[in-house]
């Protein structure tokens, strides 16, 4: 489980170490590190501070999305997806879902979403490689466009002035 907001830490119970294999434990820790990197405990605390009606449903939906995102960040191969699915099932069977302490995220925290997460992990496929961000082309292109605009600005202003002189008596 990931606990804390300002200095979050991943805590591993002795019982989890006994239940999970080494590979399953590694992917489970990767899942919690995904929560850490996306600062999910801080986001959860912010959601808890919003006292609007209907926030419980929104909070449940956000938690489910956060779990799916942490699963995705922990998995980079089919084997890891299967290890994480096995870890989820083992932990859910061994430790029935209970209310988690405030400002924590646990691997098998939401009972309703475990089956959905396992199904998603079992159907895991490698994501297509990300397209390279074109910043190295975008900045020079933007600079060239500004230069062209500046070069044409003088004649455009002269033409605009001539047109307004003809249109306005």
C-alpha cells in the first residue's frame, strides 16, 4: 500500500510477502509506485475536501480510473500483466476488502473493480510505440512562420492602408 501525502511511502505487509511470488510482489510494488508518481494520495485528499452532493460517485469513478492507470504503469509485458492479475486475485482472496485508512491506496482496495482489472490485465496487449513529440520541428517551424509574417507585415500594412483610404471617404 502507498501511504502518506507529503512524503508517500510504499508499505509491504509480511503477509503479502508470504502470499505473493517474487515476480508478483515486484509488479505489485510497481503498481504502488505508479500511484506515487501520479500523486494519487494527494488527489484523493483533494477530492475528500470537496463537499458537493454526488461526490461519492465521482470519487469511486476516479479511484477506479487511478487503479487502472497504476496497473498500466506497472505492466510492460504479458508476463507482468499475468503476475499483477495473480497478485490481485491472491490478495483479494486472502484479505477481504475493508475500508482503507485515509490517504492510502492499496493494490486490492476496491472490491468492485478487481474483476474488471483482472479481465483487463488478462487481455493485456503491448501499447503501440508513442509517436515522437515534434518539439524539435515545432519550434523552428514556429520561428520561421513568425519571420515570414514579419517580412510580409510591411507590404500587408501598406495594402491595408490603401484599401481603407479607398473605402473610407
